[in-house]
C-alpha cells in the first residue's frame, strides 16, 4: 500500500500529465522504477481515472451537451450536424485503441514498462511532436472529417506504450494532418473521454472481481486531487497554446529522455 504523500504526488502527476503531451504512463512508472515505490494498486488507478475523466467532462460540458442533443436528434430523424457527426468520429477513432488494448494490453503491461522503452518513446515521439508543431498549418483546419478521425485513432492505438503519450501522439497526428493547434487539442481531449472511461470501467470491473481491501479516504483524495489538477491543466494549456506552442513540451521530453537514459546506464 502506498503512503499518503506518495498517493498525493501520483494524483498530481496523473492530473498534470494526462492531457499534456508528455505521457502520464511514463511519469507514473518512473517513481516505482527509480525510487522503488510500491505499485499504486488497481483501486488507486480507478480513482485517478475517475478524477481526470471528471475534469475533461466538466471542462467540455457545454460542447458535450450540444453534441448529445444533436446526436440523439439525428437518430430521431433530424438532419445531421457537425456536432452529431463528431460523436461518430470520436467513436470511430476510439476503435483502434480498444483493439490494441485487448490484443496487446497484457504484453505492454508486462514487457514494455521499463526505462529503455520509456526513454526511447519519450525521445522519439517528442521529436515527432516538434516536427509537427514546426509544420503547423496557418490558419489550419478547424473541423474533423471521417478520414482524419480514423488516422488520428490509428495514431492513438500506440498510446498504451509507456512514454508515447496519448494526448501527444493524437495532437501530433492532427497537426501533421493540417489541423491548427486548438482544433487538434480539442479533438484530442474529447477523444480522451471514451478512452479514459473505458479504461476506468475495465479497471473497475477487475477491482470488483478481486478481494483487494480499499482505503476509501485515500482513493477519494486521489480522485479529487487528480481531477482538480487535470481541470486546471486543461484550462491553462489551452489558454497558452497559441503563445507557447508545443516546443516547451518537446524540450522537456528530450531532457527527460536524456535523464532516463542516464538512469538506465548507471
């Protein structure tokens, strides 16, 4: 069982890194690999997933409400709109990640959560993000279509590999496909909703099927801290996006990769 201060730090890390293009899985693996911390456990994973999911749902609550009304309206016979089509695009883009999760999830969990893999993916996908940001289109595409959604979804399928970053790889793909920064980030964040919800439900089912004892106070703290941190992170990221672009995150990933390689070699 992790200590309270460890849970607090891990919840903050989850909230900060879930939506920034720097890989939440890498940052959550590092304390156990480098500091020897115990695994945070399945129950805590569920709690921080609930927190980050709550954050993105609350931030985009108006968009999601409009999309839901439009989508249900289209099912009832109303004309399709950009909002109703976006629901279908998000569903389509989620499929590749679901397939990879079921087919390769156990292998990724058992074989790829190590320093050399995390260092390499942190570096490679950080460089790709930098290339995409340098080539960002102006003014750039605002709307997603079927082919863009499918390609971004295929990019998201490799996100379970530690160090890749789900938000990073989807934003990179969207930028390379001609979307502007804000449109790319918005689609990436909306696309996180079914992915995080699915992961949380799967972990919740595993938890319900196990006999693990649960520290509800610790889990509640983890959910609240990760949720508040994630909400503030989304708001600040989108506010500063046009001013700073993606390059600060690229530089951070390069430095982090160098540090991880150093730890691995020593």
